[in-house]
C-alpha cells in the first residue's frame, strides 16, 4: 500500500501567512503517494459562513483537522499540515495527536524577514484566479492589516525559541523549488527518536536572508 510507514510522521509546516506553506505541502504530497495534505484553511472553506465568521469557523475546523490527522496517522501514513500556529497551546494540541497515534511530530518553520513576509502576503491575491487568497487578504485587512501580520510574525519568533526541535528554513520569494528542496532534504534526513512522538532533526536555525 502506498505511503505506509513503520513510524508515521505528522509534519507541521509553520510560517507567516503567505510564505508558501500550502504550495510546499502540495508538492510534498505529490511526491509522496499516501501522504495527507491537511490544509486547515481548505477545511474551513467547507464550513458555511466562513467569510463572515473567520475565527469562529476556524474553531470548528481545528477539531475536524485533529480527527483527520489521527485517523490517517493511525493508518500508518504521513500527514503534512501547512498552517500558521503562533500559540504554543495550539501546537501542543497537534503534537498530542501525533504522540497518541504513535507518530513522530516534525516541525519546520518557513521564514523570511518581517518586511518581506508582510509584502508577500499583501501582494498575494492580485491574480484574479486566486479567489481564496483575495478573500483571506480582505479579512486580514478588516481585522488589523499589517499590524496584525507583524504581530503574527513576532509570535513565530517565540515559537521558534520555545520549540527547540523546530527547524527554520529560509523561504525566498519566487524560489519555490529551491525552498522545497531544502524542506525535502530535512525530511529525507529526519529519523524518528527512540520514543514515539519525538523527532531527531538538526536543531540549528538556518540563516534567514537579510
């Protein structure tokens, strides 16, 4: 059966909004049959009223995503989740599911500078074919705009400091395949620790470009 693993992995791709998490997760899933690309924003989009009640529908989507991850991991297959999580308690919820499912929890954080991260998000959605991106950009503008994005970025710094097994990968705008190769190299070299749910990866933070 495709994708079966002795120790499945719950791969969390974290990073600022608009940094390219969803694109990289889809590339990884395309290259690894059987992997579940658990994009919570897509789950949210299946819930009626998400455009007007973004936070509320997010609270509905998270438990659904937890259940999907648990089921897939217990089936012995990897899950990759592209999702900004800036609160440690939120990350703990997903790590608990990984541990309880006998899986390794792998954390990769995609980063650019604060200024470029904000610019990348605000310019996303200019293509009229990306209706989802435009909708999310409009919601962010209504709920804090660039100040909100800056705060979300700063919270990731706290996450990186606290989550010592997380690996930071520089994400360069327009260099999708270069970034994907860096992520894939980390995952190819990643080996589960002795205890289910722990992961041995290079803990060194890769330099974020100036």
